[in-house]
C-alpha cells in the first residue's frame, strides 16, 4: 500500500504490529469512542486504521488493550481515506 509519505525520512524506528485500540477524543466528552487497529508504532507515535475519519490536530486518548500499561495521549498528524469506509491515520504521542 502506498501512503504518499516518505517512509525513509522518519527519525524513529517503527515496529510493525497489529493491535486493537479504543480511542476517545481528549477534548470533548460528547464525541463517541471508536475502535482502531494499530499497524505500526514507534517512540514518537503510531499508524492506525479506523472506520471513521479523524481530524488533523485533534487530541486522542488511546487504550492499547495489552500494548501499554496505561492509556496514551496522541495528536492526529494526518488522516487519509484509503477505501470506501477505511481511513489510515498517523498520530504523534504527546
């Protein structure tokens, strides 16, 4: 799959994994939680698939379901539609 991003320009090593996550919007309790699938992770952030678009710049609280001991906070760096109901997003850990 081609994302249009320069994969070789990254500063952090990314580990390719598949993991289920639950996400909450950090700033608005009225937004519903949503599910995602992590496809890669580094010390700086993660890449994930989701069934709904997420807005660039928005903060998320991510529950890693066995990936981390505690939830992680991250900011959406980019999000693009890759299929009819599938989006890929890049997040930076706060």
